[in-house]
């Protein structure tokens, strides 16, 4: 459970850093659609700080269900289901963010 808490706190930290960096560069408006736009622009500008922080928060957001699920079901055979659920979850979230119009 400590690992899942660490992943969650790291996610919040990178999200806060990305939000602050986005507010310094723009008008200060912070919305979910702005996050998705920054994630879509990440491959073209990977070294700018808002893009990097938001991408790292996205990576930790994807790892959150895996850390929580494996911390609960690590000693049983259900950990296979957690990993399969995590793969489907990552695919669907990535498809929504990067390939939707």
C-alpha cells in the first residue's frame, strides 16, 4: 500500500508542477482540456517543462491502478487479472487522449 501512496503522491506532485508551469506561460486558465492538449503536443516539444511535467504525471496516472491492484492482490492469483486490467486501461486512456479528435 505504501507503493500506491507513493505513486499517487508523485502523480499529484508532477501535476502541480505542470499546472504551475502552464500558468506561468499562459493566461493562468487550467482545465482538463488544456492538459489533454499539452499531452498531445508532448512529442513535438518534449523538453519544455509544462509538457514534461504533465507527461510524467500522465505516466504515474497510468501506473496508479497497477500499484494499487498489485499491493492488494500480490499474494493471490488475482494479480494476473490486475495486470490484464491495467493493459486494457492504459490502451483505452491513451487512445482517448492521443487519438481522439
